[in-house]
C-alpha cells in the first residue's frame, strides 16, 4: 500500500535505499571521527619479568564539534627472540571535542628479553555499530624487559 502511494516505487526499493543511506552515514561518520583522533603511547622506564607494567595511552580529539564515541585502543606486543605476539586492549566511552583522555593497560611479561611494540590501532563502531572503522598509527618502539627481581633472604 505504501509502495503504491509513492508513485510506483516498490517498498523493497525504498527499504534498500534506507539501508544503503544508513551504511554510508555509518562509514563516513566513523571515518571522520577517527581522522580527528591523536593517539600516543607512554611506556614505563623499567619493566621487569613477572611484574605488572602499566602502559599508558593518551587520546586527544582535535575536532571542534564532533564527539568521538565507543573508542578502543589495541596495541600489539611482539617478542623479538621467539616471535610470539600478544595484544592489549583498552577503551574509552566518549571523548568530547577538544578534550583528551588518559587510559592505562596492564601488561605482564613472563620472560626477560627484547620486545617490540608495533601497531597502535584506534577502533570505533560509532554511530550504529553496523561496521568497524580502524585507523593504524605505526609507532614502533623497542622494549627491554629486565630479569625478575628476586627477594633477598638473610642467611
């Protein structure tokens, strides 16, 4: 009935147009949100095997009018010696225009050695969670993990 009232348009055609429009809006708005985000990583000065280390991230929204919602930061840690890798993930619910937020993630290295922190990715599903937008910041940094600290015992 509604399809016939719209000058012969088929209702499925109208529905397809609404879906394509929503997907295009999702793609453009999420892409624009990520283009205005600056992401930095701050590593601790000393990291010891077997102890938790706090890796900090700073997200800054350079946009003057658009808030960033549902942001997730993923970082990849790779061991140089044996080639194993792991990832860290931390999120922020909202980042107002012109503001910044500090996030921290705990990492625990089981073995000493040299590690490489490679890809820093910022991910959002904003506004409709129909797709995922990702921007990768190639900020490669080398980390040296020192041997674990053992307690001294009196003899």
